[in-house]
C-alpha cells in the first residue's frame, strides 16, 4: 500500500459521520502539524501558507479553515484589471497624485489589446486625454501601418511595452500574474480590501478607493453589487472569439482582402474560404496587415460560452485554437499568394465580449443611444454602432441586425454609470459599467474604455483626496478642461 493509499483510507474512515476533518487535519504526526501551522508564504524558500479544510459528508463541498492572510499593500487607489480601462484608470489616478496599485491576472498589461491580440482601436477619433496619448505612442513607435492609421491599427507587442513604460513612469505599482479572488466590505458598506491569489499565495490589499476594470466585473460581484448578464432569461451573451497573428503573405498580393484597404475585404475573404471548403464560425473574417508581413485575423465565434465558467472557457479555447489552425491550413491550400501563410501566435486569452454589467447610479439604455443622450456629467461621447455578434450558430453567424432597429446617435457616457450603486468607494470602468445589453454592444469598444477608465481614475484620486465618496463627487468639478 502506498502512502497515498494509506492517507486516502484514513481520510475515508474519518468521513463516516457528518462534516469531517480532512486528511491533513487527521494526520497522526503532531510534530508535522505544528510545523505546518507555523508555515508562512516565503518567496525565497518557496514555502506556502498551507490550506486546511473540512470536506462535507456528501463530498460536494470543502470548508476552508480560517487563516490569516498577509496584507500585501495599502494605496489610495486600487485598480483591478490592466486592460484599456484599467490603464486609463491607473494612469489618471497616479498622475493626479494618488498612490496606485494595479492588479492584473495576465503576464502583461493591455487586456484584449494584448492578451487577446486585438490590433484595432475603435471609436477613438473624437477622444482626447490618455486615449489620444496612447494613439500617438502606438503610431510613433509603430509601423507604417500604425502611422497611416494614426495608431488605431497597432502592434500588440508595442502596446505591451508602451503600457508598461507609461505605468512605470507614472509610479503605478504593477502586480502581474495576480488574480482578484475576493472583496471585503466594512460596516459602512464600503469596499475595504480585496483578496488575490498568485504564486505569492493569497494576499489582501487595502485601499481608499477601488476601481473594477476587470471587464467581467469580478471585483464588484465579489463586493456584493447587483449586475446583469447578457439578454433574456438565459443570459444569452455575445460569442467569444480567438484572434491570431499570421505571416507568410505578401501584402500587395492580398490587398483586396485586407480590412483597412477594402470595404469588401470581409465578404471577399469569406468567399475565397468557402470556395476552398473552409467554413469559418464567424462569417466576417477580418484580416489586418500590421507590419512587414505580419497580419492579424479574427474569424472564430464560440457561441453560448459563459464568461464565468472556466471549464466552458477552456473547451472553447481549445476548440477555437483548433479552428484557427484549420482555417489557415485551408487557406494555404488555396495556393498562389496564400501558399506560405501560417500562424505566428494565437491569443493567450480567448476574447470575451460580454461579462457582468454592474448596476451603477445611472444605467445607459438603448433609448439613450436612439435619442443621442446628452448628460451634464458626460465623461466622453460614444459613436460606435450597435454591434451584437450572432448569439448562436443558427442564422448568419455574423451580426444580429435585429438589435440595431432602435438606431444610434452619438451619445454621452455619464459619470454616474461608472459609480457602483450597491457599495461605496467603488467605481467601474470599461465594458462592465452600468448599461443594458444593446448599449453595452456599442460603448464596450476600447476607444470608450480608456476615457471611462481615465474618468474613474481621476474621480477615485480626487474623491479620496477630498475625503468624499465617489457618488458625492460632481464630475463637472474635476473633469479635465
Ligand atoms: C473578439 C473581440 C473583438 C473585439 N474587437 C474590437 C475592436 O476591433 N476594437 C475595439 O476597440 N474593441 C473591440 N472589442 C471590444 C474590446 O476589446 C473590449 O470591450 C475592451 O477590451 C474592454 O476593455 P476593458 O479594459 O473593460 O476589458 P478587457 O480588455 O477585457 O481587460 C480586462 C483586464 O482585466 C484582467 N482581469 C480580469 N479579471 C481579473 C481578475 N479577477 N483579477 C485580475 N485581473 C483580471 C484581464 O486579464 C484583462 O487584462 C473586441 C472584443 C473582443 C472580445
């Protein structure tokens, strides 16, 4: 019998009556237990704060034993998520003089811009502030294509570098590889701390103001905020998409298929694919030329995948990556200019279009878009179309046109839509702000996420400095001129 078998048997015996101690707690080796009890996370020796727990009798739940979590930091402002919104928030708060902690679960900053290999910034033309600054950087540091598109078609690697440089320069404390896993409110219903998990173990972070830029509204949900997901009783959401970088094609030879060079590029590429037996799950295949023989492609849809189901996301990721490779293998068989096309990289993160929409102190609605809302506390004006990708594999597999019926005029994003309704001290920015399903499909694009983040960052810093809560602040008093 192996040692594993022995402890398993010991554990099973212990499960005989009701809630029971786990094998770790039933060990007869008291000396070992004492040693474990005093263990603390140590980044040099690799030691960890050990988890103990109890398994319920039916084996469906494990109750963790209480343990003291080290406080890893205290700042004026904590930003969860380093995507376009989080970058805007962290930079604005730090530049306004606040100490800022940025928590990001990926190994780089940028969110969908970088981990998702997006390569195109929409609805940024009318934006000033940090969005304009980033476009200038992406363009001046980027390729001819980036320059010609004023930075709106950018290289994800340049973006990673620029975002890190700007945050370091502004004095933002960056913590990568760290996932928010909990939030604690105090007796005044204010967010007081968040909990994270990483190679450094479980840690607590304190701040005066918190900003949820996780895209999915993770911080707000953990803090107890109400939220909406998708549309209808089944919370139907827009599909996810795996993006990829490609090479091996001469841009001159495939010019008509490149999105920026031809309005007909998408249907033309679809036709080419279908004529050669390739049938992509997203029927608006979008090919972009980035620089020197490097392209990006978006031609995958993963339908009906919840942003809150890690197993479903895993399956979708594996399926999507397979499809991207199959499509490119298929295109290679077209021959001619396509004969050497190949995949350079698929995105590390499948692109998630929709997560939670956190209830704020204003909810942006389809009616606001139809009438072109004007709001006295506008943080920016959005112009991007209602853009609901097909919700399922039936029908056209491209865009659901039925949601466009109400129409859209350029509309304001009000500051109160960034202020959480249900807990204090919490702002939200990016795609998880307060709005309905249709409004979200428009304001979610990155040209709006950055100014939302910038406004939330400034409001967080300023409300902390004035010792008032974010909802007590009037955006008109602090908005940059
Ligand atoms: C496939 C696809 C194509 C798109 N096409 C375009 C386009 O062409 N142009 C455009 O402008 N927009 C496009 N969008 C929309 C746009 O990318 C997103 O709406 C935008 O990125 C939202 O910005 P964000 O900062 O709110 O969220 P995200 O970019 O999703 O960033 C969220 C960040 O938070 C981090 N995070 C999440 N949860 C946690 C946690 N628990 N702990 C720590 N960190 C966490 C993530 O790693 C990520 O870095 C597209 C989106 C998708 C998915």
